[in-house]
C-alpha cells in the first residue's frame, strides 16, 4: 500500500491499475476512494500495519468495455456502475483507462453536444463544519457517494485525493510510526482545501467542460451549485438532452 498511495499522491492521479496481464479477465485498480474505504474498515490500532498490506486489498474491480464500442455504450457502463471509470480493452497491449473526465474533450471535438446550461446540471453544495473530524468527513462522503466535501462557512472544497495527500504525507506517516491510532486524528479544517473556480450558471456546458479540463480537482462552482464531470456528461445524457454524433 505504501508504494500505491505514494504514486497516487506524487502523480495526483485518481487510480492506479494493478497486476494487468493480457489474458486476465478481471481488471483492478487502486483508487484514493477505495484506499480510504479500506482504511475506514481498519481498526485504529492496526493503522500502522495498513501500509504494509498488499495494494490488492484496497483495489476495486473495473468494468471492462471494448474500445470498439461507441460513446453511448460507455455512458451505459458508467450509469450501471455509478462510477466514472472503466477499462477500455483492445487499443493498447493491455488496454487503458476511460473516464468521464476524458469525455469532456468530446464537446470540443463535436462528438457530443447539449443545449443545457451549467445551472441546469449543477448539484447542491453539501458542506460540513471545519471542526468535523476527518473520520466523520470520510464517512459522510461514502454515505452520500461523494468524492468531494465543502468546508462550511468558506468557499473551499476537499476531495478524496486531498485527503489521501494529507493522511499519507510525510508528516502524518511520522506520526503513525509513534502513535498509529492517531492517523485520522484531524479535522476538516486542517486539510489543504481548494477554492474552485467560479462559472456562470448561464454558461454553456461546452464552456464548463473546457474550463474543467484545466482543474486539478475537476470541480467548478456557480450560483446554482457545484459542477463535476458527472454533471456535465451524465446528467444531459440521462435527461435525453445529449446529442451524440455517430
């Protein structure tokens, strides 16, 4: 696990594929989200041993899809799994990731289009008080199936990626070596939260997609709420308002 979380932190990536072989039927990857889930299942007295576990223990199975399938089939996969990641097989020796973030470029390429505006797809902002314990924050994110949480009374937001960066930082790991059970002894306000870029609720989805592609946390805010890749791609499609050019 130590190498896996180090790679997730250093490269600021969401997922790390593991153990892929050409003829392997199932595909797995370690996510920041799955790592935190495994950490919550671990007894605090065992936090010190957490990083010694094989990374497979925190891996999730990826839905696989042939790279010959069309965009709509990929969207169906995302809808079925409620997860914005899949594994596309065929293009490379072992395949490659396909994510909702990847699909944002299709607006510019003219492959997908919608007349909906940012305000039509924005989701309500959910926040917790800065003094909320980190463990409570993670639990709340899992209960709501969120990857992000806003810091109450501010315009700042944290993500599973930022939690990973904090929990497994050199400073925290030094703490673990002395008192393993204190690994999650922190509050929401202690984390390095981000102030997401604002966008008008009247902006086009294409404009939002262009802006979001340059954001590390894939998150924008408007007067109507927060906007993520799921909002920009899946919501128009689910409402039958996404045009897909064959």
